[in-house]
């Protein structure tokens, strides 16, 4: 990219930033659909915007970063910090950026972990590195012992020096934490009764069904087709009439589909404490 192109990109970026700040509360990045897609497909630009806007701390900019990242549609999104945007590499600024990443990408823990590890690589001292490691352990690894832990385990051998040591300590800490939990004996008094568990399952089933119906109202494709409900069976049978000759019988075998969602551990143990912590991470800003 030549200097002229870089200058134009920087001018466009600053215009977008100022425009969002001037219209905070009324407009979001969602109205710039093509711009958001372009940012997402350009890793350099995504890193620049993530670093700059998280450091700014303005809600409209931070939410815009999250909205852009959400366009990956379930794919694993890894983001590196732009060192050129992080001009002041001290403890305060780096931890501030890490907390913003956790606050806004908490439900995308691999993305948040990738930002923290990127910060570790440019950490100026052991104190900063230690704090980033603690944030990686809690709240990320404590809440996500699946995807986040697997990512850190895969990433640790690729790092060197103190960054690798920090990741290994975080993995050791979560292993010890889980081992301690497994060592706690089962106490029947702390488990809900059968009636309470069944009532909760019915509640969740009804809540999910209502949420599904509400989502279907906004589906373009479902409004174009007819639907039928199968109560049982291994296949569905339809008759296709092409306009010539008799109708053709078409059998469609039924297959299972599933989706997996990782729920933060503290969502069940300390929902209000977790929610408060994330709100603090999102809301805090530098004094001007």
C-alpha cells in the first residue's frame, strides 16, 4: 500500500471514528455494512481499529469493534494488537486494553485470549506480564475450560521466553483449580430436587421455544416456504409434480443436527458478580 493509499485510508478511518462519536446513541457501525465487512477481511485494519478504539474507551467505538467481530459468524476470529497504535506501552494502558477486550469479547473467549497473548508479546515488564496472565486465568480460563483453554494449550508451545512461561502458569493454575473442584465431595443438600430440576427444564424448553418463534418472525427464508411438523419417523415423503406425467415420489432421510454453546462457568455460580465485573471493564475510561 502506497503512502497516498495509506493517507486516504487513515482519513476515512478518522472520519468514521468522528462520525460515530458525534452521533453516539443514534447511529452505530451497523449502518456502514460494507465498511464493516471490509474491516473484518483486512487483518491489519482490524488490528488498528481494535487497538485504537478500545484505547479510546468510548462506548460507541468499543461496541463497533464488537459488532465488526461478530460478523465472523461463528468462525474463530484472532486479533493482534497494533503496536503502532499502542504508543504508550506501560502497565496502565496495556491492562486497560486487555480489560476492554475481555469486557466486549467475553462471549468470544478465543478472540479475547488472542488479544491478551498479543499484548503479552509486547509487555514492557514482568508486572504487566503477570497481570495479563492473571486476567487470562480469571476470568477467561476459569469461565471457559473448553475453547479458550484449548486455544491457549495450542498457542503456548509456539511462544517463547516469558510469554510461554506466563501461558504455562495460567494453564497450570486452571488445571489446579479444576482438580480442586473435583476433590470437593458431593453434598446432596446442595443439589436441587428432582421436581425442581424438571421445572427448570420445562422453563428452559418453553423459553427456548419462545425465543425460536421470535427469531423466525425475522427470517427472510422461512417466510418464503411452507413448513410442516414431523412427530416421528426416519424420513419424510413428498410428491413432486413437474407438470408432465404422474407425480414423483421423493423420500428425504432425516438426519440429526446439533449446535454447541459454551456457557461461562460463573454464569451459574455468581451471575451478578460476573455481570458487574464485565460492566466495569466496558465502562472504565482514562481521565482527560
